[in-house]
């Protein structure tokens, strides 16, 4: 990785970087010159991603961390302080818990609580300790939380996930307001259908069905989200904070007409 990138010299942490979107974001940041800390519970996956980044000339390290444990998140950020002295960029990609799609009344309360514990409380803990470290940085910082289109529009059967992702949007806006005067920008991304491991494993039929619901007519790729995250943490978005940016191929734009219309594509 040669030349000065958009994030040259920046210190970044990506929480939830073991695979999929988080791994792609970490790789993109490293390509743009950031020194990146990859954090998640899956140590072997983290080390594989770090090896890939470093082999390409990047600068990455792996730290095992669990977003459901406050001591774990406190230790993660303390380690970054001890090693680098500051934090410029953070991405919070925590999601998990809950259960497969199920009507609300059939949800067990423990499943609902587990979804909130990972997907919402995990982002809260990440923000808490990231912001504490960024407050010591005269230059401020930039944070991106991973939400979902399910945090902007309800999805049947996903009571825990939807509730948690709506909460992520709320936390993002509150944090942006609380720390704007310290130069800390906080935004979120709401991905639509993205070809991650889970959707890849679901098979071609599921992928085709998901793509059919996207106005742009295709699934998103993890790099689509990574490039949006890069923009949000770069100087190019220096006047943007407190927003939730859909990366969804147009799904949240509205409802397509039920009247079949001619294609607008040129022959």
C-alpha cells in the first residue's frame, strides 16, 4: 500500500471485524493509510484478516473483545490508548443474539434481551469508551455505527433486531449532539441487502429474491458499505454528523408503483 491515502496516519478501531462488512471496512481503512485495530470475539478470524491486510502493506493488529462485556470494551480502548496514545476513527459493527424470524408473541424474553445486549448495548459500550478516548484528542474524531434498513423501517418477525437497530439510530443522534462541540462526529450506515456470509449461505434463490426487492436490481457488496464508511470518517464529510446513511440500492426511497412501467434502460 503505497502513497498517501485519505486516512494516512490515523488510528482506527473496527469493532466486529472478524468477517463480512467489518472486515471489508478494516481492509479499506488500511488501504487508505490508517493503522487499524480489528476487534471481535473470533481470534482466528481476526488474525486471518490482519495477515491479509499486513501482507498487502497495511498496518493492522488483532484484539479479542466482547461487546457484551463492559470490562472487555474498557480494556480494548485502554490498550489503544497505551499503544497509540489516541483514537481518531471508530466503527461499531456489533450485531447478534435474538432468534430466526418469529411473530412477536412467540419470542422468548431471553432472546429479545440477547438481541438488545449485543446489537444495542454493545454499541453503547463501544461509544462510551471510544468517546472517552477521543475527548483527549485535540482533533476530535469520527465514529460510524452500523445500523440497518431494519432500523429505519420495520421488518416482520424480527422484534429484537428491529428494536435494537432503531436504538442504534437513536444512540447515533444523541452522541452526535452531545459531542459535536468537541469535534467528534458520529454517524451511522443503514445497509440494505448485502451479500455477506449469511446471505451467501442462503443460496441463489434467497439471493435472487432479495435482489428483486432492490430498485437498483442487485445485492449490495461489502465494499459498497466500506466505501460509505470511508467517506463518513474522512475529511470529505467534515460537515456531516448525526445522520443515518442508507446504503440500500434505493429500498428506503419508497414503494415502487404497482403499475408495470417500461424499462428506462437504454437498449
